[in-house]
């Protein structure tokens, strides 16, 4: 019996699910951060552990049955930019293994074969347009060079503006006051930033959203800047097709899309995703798409 396994890995966590050829699926299994760019060894450890559990879960769906070697698809943040596919294929004991970017499985799950734009915002940020079967991706280059509007970007920007307020270069506000209390004095804040991973910065994003809802102008300005970049990227992807629906994904995709529509008056055609990134990984596994199937 054939087994398909999909895995969705990002800077905060990874999730995997097994599916048998008859459509039975296991529960969704979770693991830790799996960003192959920022920490390959830790990502490999988490991926290997969750995949092993997924194989066990597949066998539990069909007790006594002989299962074929699984077809595995990994959709990973940073996979397209880091060249990690070959290293993962060499390190993992799965001959039928496809490695692609997390946006690739997100597009497959959210849109299926339909045209549209995926706005995926979590720890990182990346967008993609699918039109006539062709996929164009923008962003998703990691926190050092990009990921504008992402959770990690929002958290880092909040700490930066806390320092600006301390130096008198920007106005202070409830957000900067709260972050100074929790992350100050200065040596502690600088030390946190030096050690922080993208996930650590992203953990501050809910506080920014909370302060924005309470009317903090500093939090509002941060989110305005992030949403402005996301809207700019959406407009770029809409060129020649302004009616393309925008589908938000990730923990921050829906609230940020709603915010930019409400505050910027952006007239966007939006709709919910058809399925999850795991759905996309499993459908890709069934099609046995080779590595690098979705070009930039």
C-alpha cells in the first residue's frame, strides 16, 4: 500500500501528516522549529523526528498491511534559497523525497489549480501568484534581507523603535514603554537581539497587535509600514489581473490582510484558502513533483 507524507516547516514549528492511497489520513503531528537556513542541524533533527512519527502513524492506519516506501514532500522555509534540498536528501532515509519551499505547498493547498495570490505571513513573509498554471513568487528572503511585514519583522521593528524612543529620535508609546520594562535595561535588550532567532522576534508580534488594538500609535505605525509593503507586493502581483483573489495564510496573514483593507481602503477580492499547506504537500506527493517544480 502506498503512503504519502507531507511536512510543512517554518521558523516556529513543523507539522506533518501521513495519508494512505485510499485517502485515510493520520492526525497532524507537530515538532519544533524547522528553518533550514537559520539552523540546519536543529531543523534536520526536528524534521527527522516528525517524519519517523508520521511513518508510524501511517502503519497504525493499516495494521498488518505492507506499506511501500513513503513518498515524502517537505515544504520548508528557506529551502529554495539555502540549497538545503541536497543535504536533506542525503541525510534522510527516504528515497522518494521532494524538497521545496513552504510557499510552494501553500499555493498548492490554498489555490489548487485555480488562479490567485497567496499572502503567507507567519514568522516570515512570502507571496506568490498562480495564473494559468504558472507560479511567480516574491519575498521570503529571511529576516536579514527581507520578510517585511512578518512576525519576525514586526517584533524586531518594535525593539528598534523602543531604542529610537529611548534616544529621543521617535515618540514613545505604550508599546515601547512595555518593551523597555520587559527587555531593558539596554545591555539586556541588546543581548536579547544578538541571540534572538526569527521565532524569538516573532513572539513579540502579538504584543504589537494587542497594543495597536488599544490605540498605541507606535504599534499602529509599525503595522502600517508592514501592511504597506504587503500591499505593494500584492499590487505588483496583480499587474494585468486586478481581480485575482488574495488568499491569506499563516498566523498573521488574515489579520494583516483585514487591517490593510480596513485602514488603507484597499479594494481587494479575497477568499479563504481551499486547504492547508499540508493539503498542498500531500497533493504534491501524490503527483510526485520533482524538486524545484515551482520556479521563481
